[in-house]
C-alpha cells in the first residue's frame, strides 16, 4: 500500500511540473519532486514534506508549517472597503478622503449648509393658486390663512402649510355605487328608491379643516338626513313628477345648509339633483298594476264628470225654458194653458196608433201608422215578407 502511494505521488508531480500550485514537497524548494518521496515511515516527522496548500497565505508553507485554512484568510483582502492597508487611511481603515477646498478646509460643512438652505427655501415659500387658499399651522396650531399669490412662512417644522381648492365644485353621489339601493319612506307610507347628487364647495377653509373631523362624510350624512326628512313630507306620486322633484331638491338644499351651518363646517351647498326615483325592485310589477288601476279609475272618474256636466247642462236648459214659459203664463194664463194642452196632445198622439170611432157604429179603418211601420221594417230586412192586417 505504501509503495502504491509513492508511485501515485510521482505521477501527479510529473503531470503538474515545476509550476504546480501544490509545490514540490522538498525541504529546499527544488523542482525535482522526487527527492522528498522517500519512505513514509522515515519522513513522517518532516513538516515540509508533501504538497503545499494553495489556500494558505504566502510564505506559510515554508516557515510556519502547514495549518488548517481559516475563513479570515480568504476574506482578508476582500469586501466593500477593498484591500486593507497599513498606510493611508489608517491601519485597517479605508483609504478615502473627502475633497478639500483650496484653503485646505473640508467641503462637508458647505454641503450641509446648502442642503439646509434648500429645505428652508422649499418650506418657506408657497405659491397659492387663484382658486385656492392655504392654512398655516404654527407648531400644530392654526394661526392664519394664505390668500392666492406668493406667500411666505417660517420653515418646517416651525410652521406647516396646507393648500386646498376652495372654489372648485365638488360632487358627492348618494348612494356611492350604481348597484346600491337607497330606500326612503314617503309621506303616504310607500318606499321609493332614490339616488341623487350633491354639489358643494368650501366657504371657510379654517372651519372646514378644524371644526369637523371628516368634512366629506359630514356632507354625505347631512344630505341623507335632509333627503329623508323632505321625502317623508311628500306623496309618492309627487316624487315621480318633475314639479315634485324640483320642490324636494330645493327643500333638501335648504335643510342641508342649515345643518352644516349649525356644525360650522365651512361648506356651501350649491345644489341637489335627483337622478333616479323608482319603486323598489321587489314590487315593480305590483306597482305597475297599481298604476294601471289608478289610470283606469281616473278615466272612469273623468267619464262620470262629463256625464254629470251633460245632465246638469240639460237640466239647466229645461229650467230656463220653464222659466220663460212661466213668464208668458203670468201674462196670459188661458192662452198659455190652451197652447200647452195642444202641444202636449200633439206630442203624445204623434207617437201612438190612432183609431177613429163614429158615434153611431164602428167604421173599419186603414191602420196607416202600422203599415208605415211595417214598411220601414221590410226595407231594413228585405227577406222578411210583410202581410197587411185585415180591416175590421
């Protein structure tokens, strides 16, 4: 086994040559490689025998002997600071120096002063737009407002400035999503699905910022409360008509403004617009049936009113004619009585069949009215045969 180890060592050295990183394994560093290949028993005490470990620092193979590799040896000359040198930046420190001014002084204080000056300028100069206003807080407390234009304040954190658009129209849609339903009870105990838009802006920026916690949510809640109060005083049919909607919108706007003014919210309500007023989706069919029934009832009522007006006009005409006849009767009672009798008999006898009877005996007669009536029926029905009755 020892003989085989020696042969393997010679073959490996022959393949590596003089430039082998493992060394020749001799005491004096000769390139032969065979002089140190003696019996392992006799050379076991020689510390320089065998290949040199390439992971050891330079010079450790010949002077300090072989030792186990250390992780510090690998990373000693590596890292973000570069190779560690004894001179320059100090023992074990980086070789870096900040640029110096012509007088030999450092630029570092100048750079710090420039950064501080830029921060002071950025937090002290404020450009407020034509539709905007700014509020200034000194150490967290409100002190004043800034008008449109160029304004100055103390630098942060002594004073801080918040700029808001106070003239722009803001819109809040209630309910927020298109799929949401907002059911409101009307004055006649019906439910209506309402969606509406509230338009507003800021009237007092300081009150808007500091008097209420959440101004936008306050506007929404005031709008909903005002809408429910207004619809509760309105009939269902009025919420569907244009005139009723206009009255509700005006009433909601006034109620909202009174509520927000009592809160000192700094909000001006510009207008309220009802987008949709429909019955609940669950009762749409029943609601349509009710509408049809109401329309039929309105038609029947209109027909009855027309008939009543016609009968009343006829009665009024007859009463007026009677008054005229009575006036004539008062002037000539006998003549008027006789004329009325003749007119009445003429009207009655013209519509009834007549029979002429002599005083001595009964004379057969020709029923002319009956013949005339049957002739008219035969003309209306040509297929019917008319037979004249026999005279008596």
